[in-house]
C-alpha cells in the first residue's frame, strides 16, 4: 500500500491535488488547500461532470457564492458542477480545507 505526502506538496497556489497522476485512478480525487491569514477570494468549483465535498479542517472559512456564510472548522458543504463558492480566511492562522471529489453520474468525459 502506497502513502501520499499531501501536506508537504502544497505549492504557491495554496492547493495540492491528489488524483489520477498519483493513484492511477479516475474514480476520485482529493484536494488539500491552505489559505494564509487574510487571504481572500479563492474560487472553489467542481466543474462540469464533477461533484465535491469541501471540509473546513482547521479554522473557519468565510464563504460567498452558492453557499454564503461561515463554514466552521469541522463543517462541510457539497457542490455540483458549476456551483461556485469563494472562500476567504479572516482569521489569524492558516485555514486548511480538504476537498473530496469525483465524477457525477455520466460525468466522466475526459
């Protein structure tokens, strides 16, 4: 069984996608994201044919768009297709989120 060092691979973009290039599977993917204190307006959108569950892991995320309000640490939302949420970190420490995604029914077109 292979392990993946996801946290250590977050680049300047603030996200790392663990997907088919790593696992060899198109069934699902995982995104690990970090927002620095005061970082604003990162777009989260699954895209056509995909669905995602966004989980706030550490600190709260201020959200606008399809879901507006505070996504508190330990809470999650579900997004489909072009549903878009913009997230901000208004806290003093890094805000970490994890996105688990996959293809919607009939959505595997690439």
